[in-house]
C-alpha cells in the first residue's frame, strides 16, 4: 500500500487582525494580499520544506502537493511546480505527487511539458503528474474561460502526452493549442512518461476519463459511504472498458491527528479546521464565494453529471453550487460570544469525528479507525491530511514522529492483511476480464 502525506501549506499570521477574526468565517477571495508579511511567508515556506524532509525520514512513501490560487489557505498555487523541483533535488526516496496542475488555465502547456519533465529527471523518476480541472478561483485568477474548461483539459492532456512520448520535431494543431515546432530538449526520466493520476470529488466525467485512460483516481476528503459508492462506480466503468480495476487504481485522502494521549489528540486535531478558512476542508471556517465558484460552463447543470458525493452539502457548498448567487450573511456568527463560538466549533468537530471525516487518537486507537476506512473503501493509495489549519511546526513534527515510529508500520500491516496493493505494487492497467482475479475480502 502507498502511504502519502498532504498539507495545504496555509499562510498563518497569528498576529494579524484578519487571522484572529477568522472565527466569523472568511468569505473566499475577499482578503487582499496586502496583508502578507514577507518574513512570515519566508519562514513558513522554509518550515514546510523542513517538514517534508522529516516526512521522508519518518518513512512516508510520498508527499502530495496541490495548487489553489489567490487564497491564504494554500501557499502552493502557481509555485507548486517550483516546490516539486526543490523536493526533487533535496529528497531521496519520496514520490512527488502533484494533484495537481490545473490544465485548462495554461495558455501554453509546453511549459508543463518541460517543467514536469525536468522534475522527473531531477528526481530520477519519482514524479506523479496529476491533472485537475480546477475550480472557479483558478479560472478567475488566470482569466481562463470556464465554458472551455473541459475542452482545454482534454486537449492539453493530449498535447503533453504526445510531447513526452513522440520524438520531435512535429506540429500540433488543436482547437485551443497550436504549435508549429514541438521539440522540447528535456525529456522525462520515466518511460514512456511520468505516472499520471487524477483527483476529484464530484464530476462523473473526470472518473470516466480516468477509467478510459486507466489512471488511478484519488478522492479528496469526501464522505466515507458516498466515496464507497464512487469507487463502486469506478469499478463498474472499468468492467465496461474490459478490465477489472484493483486497489492500485483507487486513492483516498483523509484528515488525521496522532498524539500521545486521546485528550491531546482531540485538542491538536481541532486545529485542523481552524486558522485561515479553507472552504475545501470539511468543518473549516471558510465559505465559498458564489460568483467565483459557480461560473457558467464550469460545472454540469445536470444531476446525472455528478457523483454520489454531490449529496453531501459540504461538497456542494465548497463549489458555490447551492448558494444561487446569494450573498453570505455572517451577522449571526459575528454576534457570537467567544464561549458560543467555541461551543459551536466543538460541535462541528465532534460531528467530523463521528463520521470519520477526521481521525484523532493515539497511534493505537487511531489504527482502529483507519482499519474501518480501509475496509470500507479498499484503496491501495492513501494520503494523510495533517499539519494544516492552525497547526504549529511543533504540532506537525510531533505528530510525524509518532506516525513514523508507531503508526505507519501498523497501517502497512493492515494493508497487507486486506490485500491492498498500491500503484507501485500492481499493474495500474488492472486485470483483463478474461483472466481470473484473486479473491479479495468483501467490503464492510
């Protein structure tokens, strides 16, 4: 089983008024970058790189990076590929999972062809180049036309794969991208090209595309029972395409906090949903801005275009889909006393724990909850979301040490017991239907 690590790399300035006021809920894309303190940001970037070096030391298989734009909850954004290049040089074993580059916003995907190939070369084949369609925030930040989001995604994907695998020079004439001369002088280390993963939470079209190309698909912090239905859909579509998908084709990212005691785990774990409001983090104080998220053409207007995970209100709200363009009123929250606010946030966090949206505990107690997740979903690739929100560096390092020494070995043992093979242990092309497949334990 593949075990990875993820954090959004939030911008934390605990002395700032806006950060202290985040208890009333930040409306997405409304905070000016004029609040950025250069020294705070530099310290944070160095901190996050130090943590990733320790992630490798503690025995994780890989680190996942993502790309959101114009927001304090994610300092990755455009620099994600630069982060990956640094990690490619300073780490030795970690797989570098990019989930991912937002293909439709790139007017010149030749840059991706070359940048990602160089990362793959520097890391000697440790890159996983994940693609995503992005959200409204990315279209706004890059002035990309949302009605062409899916078209540009497909065409950019076609061009990048061709540039990675076909000897140049050649021409490429598409609807959105045209090149007279394609002959990049950096080629991927991995043959025929770096591994490609897809990630998402709501779109059937994205899973259909993943199945058709036999790419592993990672569900991002989605509700457990609904995610199980999505994975069943992946398996069903794979059979339609003539193969049986295995655990190596499926990935799941979920929040976790490990401490020495249950009380400390609960206290630290609550920080995951505090700090700079992250509208994509279930239970956070961030709120979607409807005009920026629910752009015409970006999201399907037909219910049939959504996965079962669209039934969960948080998933819909994080994309501005059920707000109908109405402004969000924070008056009621702003009027809360500190005691009322803390009580309400505690109730929210307790609800997350109850439905396994966050797993907190000692290394031993958390294992029982992780087993439940693995038995329910049967993914071969898992990514622990940790060190986020209002976590301090000390919180993160303490948790990483406990995970490396007492938690990850036991998680891997559960994976072996359940027969869960990761993307590097089994053929991502799955098993042809005409060949008998090994019996796998039933999902509970």
